[in-house]
C-alpha cells in the first residue's frame, strides 16, 4: 500500500499512544466493572482532524519542545486495547508489522504489534495484524457488549466515522484532543454525521510551548 505523508505522520506513533489505557491488570478480578472507552485525535485550530484532501501531516510537524517530547515518551508504554475503523486499521496494519517499522522504531513497533486491537468493518474479510479481533455486527451493540465484558480500557484512534456514531449513542466516556496551532480551512471533523448537540464538560487542559494544547472532555450525562 502506498503511504501518503498523512499516513506516515500517523504511523510514527508518538501521538496516539498518549492516552492509551492503563496497563492490563494481573488478575481478571482486578478489572473494573465497566470498561472505559476514550477517543484520542489531533485536530487543527478550526476543528479538523483531516484537511480537505484527507491529509493530517500538518499535525506531525517537527518540534524541539522538550516538555512535549517528554510528555509523549512518558506515555508511550501504555497498554490497553486499541479500536479502529477500517480505514485507520488498514493504514496502521500496512506499516507496524513490517521490517521498516521494526528498524525505525523497534520498541514502539513491538508494542503496537503486541497490543490487543479491535477493528469494526462489514467489508473486511479478515484482519491479519497480530492480536486483532474483527467485528462485523451493529457498532453500538458490539461496543456495549465490549464495555460490559472483562478486559482493559479501550482507546479509539482516528476513525472519525465510528467516533461520530458512538458519540451519538452515548458510548464514549472521554474525548482527548490535541489542538494544533494551525487552521487548515476545510476537511473532516471528529463529529461529522452527529445529529444534534453533544454537551460536554472539560476535565483537563495542558498547554505546551510548541503551541499544542491537550484538552479532555467528558459527556455531561
């Protein structure tokens, strides 16, 4: 699969593990009664997570912000379960199991390959990336079942179409967004397709010298 600059930016991995869930418990009884589902995405100042051409390389510009780099590195060893829609999954799966990934970022590549992963798709016939479960049923019903089953917390990466559907269904517990100091002038938002307002409350905020602001929001009800 030919990889665009947007794909390569996402595949670097330093941003999307920031809010992956906590390490797996040592014993099944240590799991909480309800698994938490969070979202993590980078967005532009005008609220887009891709521009009009589907590009997101603007979110992965080089920077020399030591605090930001330490913040990323400090969270890159998190565990949990990653959740994808088909497009994001195929992009990730086309890179992380390859020799290039193991050569470029060996520790991160091994971590990505070892994590449990879920992909929602009615068109994929198989999901061959290590530790991936392919689910083809009704999205909201499948997620409700997952949240009530034993297991680690789950984090959606990218995958705007499933973010919108699950937000509408009230199944997302928290949204983490990194607001980048750039306006892209068009493109997709995380909430394209949502009907009606979603009322959220801010749960945390942190700003960095490179201009990034990390915001966390949770539904009010």
